C-alpha cells in the first residue's frame, strides 16, 4: 500500500477537515482571542527524527512569551521551549483576533515546514479549554504521533 499523502485530501477539501480511519483531521486549529488571553502550551512527546515545533500565528498582533514579544507569530521548537510554556496575546486594535495553531518541522536545513505532504492533526478535546493535538509531519505516514502537544486556554475569555 502506498504511503498516505494527506495534502491530496486537504487539496480536494479546500483545506477543510477530512475524515480518515474514523478520525477528523485538520491542518490548523483556530482560537478566537481577546487582548490579554493566555495559553499554556506543553509538548508531551516527540516521535520523529525531524525537529518538531508548534506554530502560533496571529497576523497584525503580538504573542508575548516570558516578556519577549513576537510580532505575528512564533514557532515553539521542541528543543527551545520548557515543558509548559505560557503565552499571552496582545491585540493592537483591542478587537477580537484569531490565533492559528499548527505543527511544524525542520528536515535539518534550518527551514520551517508545515501544512503539506503528510501533515495533519487530530484534536482530542480534554475539556472546554484544553485540547491535545496528535500530529503528523511532512513524512507520508499516518501514525499521528510525530509531535503530541497540549494547548490550554487560561485567559479572561476561557
């Protein structure tokens, strides 16, 4: 059997969720946020030879981690973050923003890659404000365990 390339399925669905072996798979997850919302990100396991990361993206706004500001987004690489990383969101227009979360990887060239070839995430809802993400990186298989991470919303809107 040929390896699975989720990119073909996501292309057919216009990047909408797909069903695979009884699981709903997505490329990205999204959170509506207000100024000051906080999140706790924890990487639970890595099962890949490639460097894995969690990408947080929020165009036109800032993400703050330990007092350091990242404009529009940041990658939390497995080897550069603590077990529980706390982030807060600063919205420049004080409106509602949309935070995108997805997995990324580096094949060893120092280049962040995401959302293509074998990429997919299955989201396990732990409770109203807490989710676990089972992710596949760019390698075309379907084990969904290259990086497993949790996101817990802890801000004023949680």
